[in-house]
């Protein structure tokens, strides 16, 4: 296959003596050298060049925007500046870098994908689980708590659904688990000559339980500590040292549960 007169060739990759043409999904041609593809990529397999054959054209599934960046990682030049590119393009570039094993691009994309965790947790979670970045998957998964389940399942690849749902269910059960933790405990401070029996624990417990019921899972993730502190202040819990000791232990337990178990406990990432 050889380019026709109306072929659009990327101006950055238009070597006259190129020995292979890469055609993007949207039809743009990139005239490049086999030796560069072989030197900078483990995963790109160019078809063999036959004797006296016209220059070979290879059709790829990536867009020209992705290939224009990726191919700049595959020749002797400065790496392209990708810090300000749109996230969708970055995600596609990261995917292509992994697919063709372009190591220089893999590392850089990984850094910028990590920067997208809070704004694009589902896309980064998909990327992290697919390519085995367990720490990144854990970081992303916590940001998906409280999101609409249907939206999450639409965005995540099917092979991740079960592990994410298990993680989600664990979070849904967290309020019940926390309320069971201290439900049987009461402050036993009895009345003595100087003070009445303590009644604050029940009120404190009720306030925490009410916050759990009223606030969503996302609030529990982000505000766990403040839910307890607000309830402590509202019930003047500091008047009773025994109540404060119980509340501190409960709060520390709750805060520790926010990050445990991690998402990868439920996945194979
Ligand atoms: Zn008390």
C-alpha cells in the first residue's frame, strides 16, 4: 500500500527516506524508520521488509494525536511536553505506551496519570488495574467511594466489576460495623458526692450514629475524624474522662478503617 496524492502526512514525521509508514486510526500518515521503532519499543512488530517492495504501510488503532506524541518518544529527540495535554489524550497515550512497551513514555505517563487520581479516579483505576499498579489502584479506589454504582460500572472494564463491588459493599457495611464496635459499651461512671452519674455517652453515640445515617459514604471517607470530634463537642464529652477515653479509641479505630482493607485486597492487581 502506498500513499496517494491526497494523503495527509504528519509534518513532524515526514522523512523522505523513511522505510515504513504508520497510518493512524484517523488516516494520518507518519513516515518513520524501522530502526527507531525497534530501538525504542519492545511491543511494536513491524512487518518484514521484502526485497524491492514499496514502502510498507502499517495501520494502527491509535489516533494521530496519540501517535504524534508516542512516536516522539521513539526517536533521538527531546521528549514531548505532555504536562498540559487533556486527560483523555494522556490516558490514550498511556495505554499506547503500555501496549507497545515504549518505556520512556510509560514512565512519564505514569507520573501524570497519578496526578489525575482525584479528578479522574475511574479512568486512572482502570489504567492501574490493567497494568498492575497496585498502589495507584488503591489510591484511586478510595476516591470512587460514594460514586453512583451504575456510573462506576459503566466506566470500569468488566473484569474489574466484581472486585470493585466487593470494595463498595465493604464500605457500605462500614457504618454498621462501626456502630457495633461500641454499641454495647456504656460509660459506667456512677454518681458520687461531687457529680451525677454520666449520661453523656448515650447522647454521643446517638449523634455519631445519626451522622453516619445522614451523611453519604463519601463524607465518611473524608470526614470520619470530624464526625467524632463534632459529636464530642456537641455533647461536652470532655466533662467525663472515661467517655473521652472510649471515644478516642472508637475514633482511632474508625479512622484506621478508612484505609483498610485496601482495594487490592479484593482484586488481583
Ligand atoms: Zn462518661
